[in-house]
């Protein structure tokens, strides 16, 4: 290199430093899409932000939380770039990735997974007065299935279909947000509602603690066994009745469930995703204390239940820490992900 070129390069470096520094110091803001304020997604968004925002100066990243319509809304908002991060049910992540249900024929190739979080149970609650003790008893009743944009609307429909109940003909279906459902039940404007959610949560506490006596209804039997065979993303689940001492139930309630997952878009910078994964996993015991629904979480479990390829920022952390050995290798290839039907 000639002396002149050396001087030019050095000058360039000198000039670059102040710009580089001022650029690096700029704070970035990113938002996590969650769900209704009485669910578990909303406090989960809060828990994740809390871990990262303690170190905002280090990462130049501040996370904020938005209450939203739920899983489907969050996935769509992340893909369109309206939100940077979102929480979504594992079954909804799979459907978006594969182009099923709301995304029929439109696989969401930009969707990236980060980790999974707490288990969610398909929860059906009904007033005792309605006489609903099992899914077939829903016939002729006013049932809130969930709002468009929520994850649980499709779970409610899957359950009804499995039992041969027609949404239009056999029940009076409502499509209100989960956050409104406990009050509607207490006001006797509906007989029952579906909500796919982690336990314990404020929503089911509210629904079971009012004047109107409420029961959590089991979702079980041969139609459910068939459903489990048809859709691999459902698994058996139990709702511990100890969480809701005011409910009419005496025993834990069998049902089916999915998992909450944390998702983003391929367009979101690697450093942001890395910062989030590092703060949650490096301070795992502290994170677990932020919500009782996380009590059984393990790092290994948090790498299961994902369908969209992992974001490179997450892969970087899992490689660094050796956790990568628990990751399905198909999630490491952005062109692969989990196989679709
Ligand atoms: N699973 C629900 C949904 O996807 C949200 C549950 C929650 O907010 O905890 O819409």
C-alpha cells in the first residue's frame, strides 16, 4: 500500500470513529405484540422486556409491549413489519409457516421462531346454571368462541367440529375478545367461552370468582382422541383446579393444549434477537419467577414446539451455549423449517 493510501485509510478511520460512536449510541425501539391484558401473553411480553430493558444501554434496545387481538394478529403484524416481535400459539405458528387456516395458500416465509414459552390449555368455562358439563352440552347454548385475530378461535372450532357441532346451526356463537368474556359470563349474556391460555391467569380467575358459579369443562373422550391423531400440534393437558378455588370443579380438568411461542421476522436485526435470547436464557431462574405459568419451564423445552426456522440471532446464542444440540436441525435452515402437510 502506498503512503498516500495509508494516510487516506487512516483519515477515513479517524472520521468514521465519531460517526460510528454516535450511531451505536442511538437507542432502538421494538414492540412485542401480546394479547388481552388478563391473559398470559401480556405479562409475558412484560417479563421479556424487563429482562432486556435492564441492559438497554448495553444493547441500545428498548422493548415495549402492546396488547393485541392475539396470535394471528401478532404473526401478521410481525410479517408486515408493524411489530418486531410477537407471541403466538405453536399451532398458529405452524399454520402460518405452512400456509394453512387463515394463511391458506400463503405460507409465511419470513416468519422466524425464537423460542417457545409456557404451555397453553384449550380452556372451556361455563356457568353451572347452563348445565354444560361436557362439550356436547354446548348445543343450543350461547358460546363465545373468540375474536378474529386470536389464536383460540381455531381451537374452539376444532373442538366443536370434532364433536360434530355446527358453529352456525347448533350453537349461538359469539366472537368477543377473551378479555370481555368473564364479564359476559357473569352478566349471563353468554353460557360458556373458549380461551386457549396458560394457567393460572387473571381471566379465568375473574370468570370463576363472581356471583355466577362457574365450572371449567373437560374436553375429552373419543372425539378428542381422534383430534389428537389428526393434528400433531395438540397434546393432552390438565388444568390444575387449585389455581381457581372458586370454580365449581373438585378435580383437575383434562383438556388439550398447545404452547406459546415467541416469533419475529427474518427482517429483524440479529443483534436484537440475540440480546433477548441471551437475557432470558442467561438469567433463566429470574425470568421463571416472573409468572407462575412458567413454573415448569426448562431451557430444553423452550426449544420444542417450533415450526418456522429459527432466527439467526437465536441460532447464534444456542450455538454459543451448546443448547443447539436440543434444536431440531431442520429449524437451522431458513429454506426448510418443519415439514408441511
Ligand atoms: N392464546 C391466545 C391467543 O393466541 C392468547 C392467550 C394469552 O393472551 O395469554 O390469542
